C-alpha cells in the first residue's frame, strides 16, 4: 500500500512510515504542492496511491466519485508530525484490510 500525503501533512512523515508503507510519498515530491485537488486525485489514481489527508474536499470527492484512489481521511486537529506518523503506524492492520477491500473508498481515522 503506497500512501500519498497531502500538502496539509508534513513531508517528514514519509520517512517515519516507509518501513510499513513502502513507496509512500508526499505531494511536494511530485511537484503537486499548492495545486488543484483534481490534479492530486488524478496523480494518485494513475500511480496507485491511497491519498492521506485532513482536507474535507478530498472526503467529499471520495464520496461522490468513489475509488480509485482510496482515501484515508484524518479527523484530527493540529498535532505534532510524530502523532500522525504514529496514528498511521498503529493502524497498519486496519489500513491493510482497507486497501484490500474492493467495496470501501474511505477510511476515517480519529
């Protein structure tokens, strides 16, 4: 499972999750920072990423269009980068199940 972190998340998270989510990346690494959500959506779809975001726009897009790409929607406020990395790491089993479920488009993590 490759995760694509949205610009509202720190790019420093990637190095903290690569052992569990190889191939994961941040939108900044692909020149997609400060760009339209549709471009990020299309990029994730084309390259097999699951988007990770706190952005409600992605949540709405996922509800309307389904997947691919899938979305991990983080319903957390401002918090340290280490907390977000730990949240993804501690929910590894749930994320793996979500990834393999052909019927589910969105996973909401608290």
